[in-house]
C-alpha cells in the first residue's frame, strides 16, 4: 500500500528517472531495428540477449507503474481512465511517453472543480 501512495507523490528526480527509463524503450526499439536492417549484429550474442531481456523487464515494470498511477491518481479524469488504460497496454512505449508528459511530470492537481475553493464561498 505504501508503494501505491508513493506513486502519487513522486519527487522530481524520480520523475526524471522515469522519463529516462521510458525514453529507453523507443530508443532501444529503433536501435534494434537499425541493427537488423543494417545487418550489424554484435559478435557477442549473450550481451545482446541480456540487454534485450533487461529492456523487456523495464517495459513490464513501467507498464505496471503507469497503470497503478493511472487508477490511483485524481489527476486523470474518471471518464478518461479506461481510455488511458487501453492506450498504455496497446500503445506501450509511445503511450507511456505521452502519459508521462501529460500526467506524471506536472504536479498533482485535482481533476474536479468541486475540490477547488470558489471565490466568495468563504473557504
């Protein structure tokens, strides 16, 4: 439960680390495709396999983090949560990057106008 609460109040350095890990996924995909097209496979296949396995692990961990963040935060309007959930699963690396810029990097703000004080309401 503590992990879930920490996912909602993320310090800026951790957000920056999340961005780096999130950027790694599309950069790795592009690099891997370039290696295949140019037939520039490294001679040490074990290293490539290790990097590929670690990238897949990072992808799964990031997906879990973003989905937990999505359903635990008030930053995303309730009517958009299902859409973002589908986008994160199907769009993976690109959707994670967009979600990071739209919902993780900005400081938390309430999505409902009812939680904000109105002028003249005495709050």
